[in-house]
């Protein structure tokens, strides 16, 4: 199968068009951060450089092998993968072209059917919301004052702890995306206030490269 990277051109009324196709092994999920697309397929987690959307490249040596990676979400310097029987897999992507396995978390074997994951901030803490298939919904606190000595900062090291779960009537297979907080923009690319936060415009290409 192939994963298509599309760009929608609306200024002159043209329809969206395919710019390029990326060969992947049965892709299941992806997330974009700055110049990199993080994708999961039958091989595991892969990193794709999309600095030039019309000429993407799979980064050589970026594969993090996983047996059953289903979905991925990226938050700051970590990628969180819903990885079936391997549970919640956390990958260090601070250097996106050299991702490193950080931790496989199964909450002592109770997370064993992970299908989807998203990460969201509540107050001053970060949580992973996990669709754990037959097991239902799981909520995992990532950093916390009790578990992380260096709790504050741009990207504190995760120390996952299962804090809540709920059995669902049917297998939990997907999670909706949370409200995006940082650098939200309107249709014209201008930053809008989000939860009272005022800040700069989105990064341009030169800034993203730095």
C-alpha cells in the first residue's frame, strides 16, 4: 500500500491533488510535527521527512521495530504508539531522524490490546487516553509531581501510571483528537487566542529547520 501526501489548493479554485506517494508496509496511522511525518505500519514506527511535500523521503535508519503498531500521536519530544499487545510504547523523538525506544508500558500486563492513543493536557499535567480494545478506555498520567522530580519544563520525561479505566460496551478502537492548545491559527494562518494564551505566529521553514 502507499500513503499519499496531499495539499489542498483553494486560492484558484483547484481541487486537492496528490503530490507524492510514500511506499509503506500496510500503514495504519500517522502524525505530523513540523517537518516530519511519523507513521506506523507492519514494521513499526517510521519517520518521513516532508520538508518538501512533493519530494518526501523515509529517513534511513529511523525504524523503531514494533510487532503490532496501530496508531501514533506525537507530543513535543515523545511519540506515543498504541501497539496492541505491547501496550503503550513511548519513543524519544527529540532528534526526529534518530528516534529511540524509551519505554513499553503495559501496566503490569493489563494493557494488551492497544488500538489508539491521544495525548492531552489537563491543568498542569499530561495524560494519555488509550483505546485498549477489549479492555475499554484507559487513562494514563504521564508526568506528575509525585513521579517526576523535574515535573515542569518544556518536555518532562514521561513516567507513565495507569490512573483510571472504564470498560466499554464494545471494544474501544479509536480516540478523538483533543483540543489543540499551542500555536492555533485561523484559516489565513494568523494566530488566535487559545485558552487565553497569546504568542507568536507559527514557525516558518527556516525556524523549523533550526
